[in-house]
C-alpha cells in the first residue's frame, strides 16, 4: 500500500462553505524518504533564499507552501486537491 499525508481545510469563499482536501502520495516503504525529502527541500530553499522567511519558524510559517509543494512535485511527490462545497 502506498503512503500518504492528507490535510482538510474548512473555510468560506464568496459566502459559501467549502472544504479543501489536499493529499500527497508516495510509494510503499518510503516513509523515511518523504521526511528526508521535505527537510532537504526546505534546506535547498533556504540556501537559495527562495520563498522563505529568515529567522526561527515552524515550516508552515517559514516556507511559502505553494513554492514548497512545487519543489516537492519536482522531486516526484504526487499531489491531489479536491475543493467541494459543504451543506
């Protein structure tokens, strides 16, 4: 079975309730790979000064999430997004 990491975000857009589900998928037995890849990707972004804030921050606050995911996709991580209206 493949591994995955998922996030579900609830919010509003133009007065409508919405749910955004984002999932990244990686091959079976690559649990450690995804952790190492995330760290290496952020380290490269910091070294290049690309889409990061200086100082001590949690990853979500330090790196631009769109740029971070773009870098992960370049490294072979698959990502799906699903935006759905809520009742």
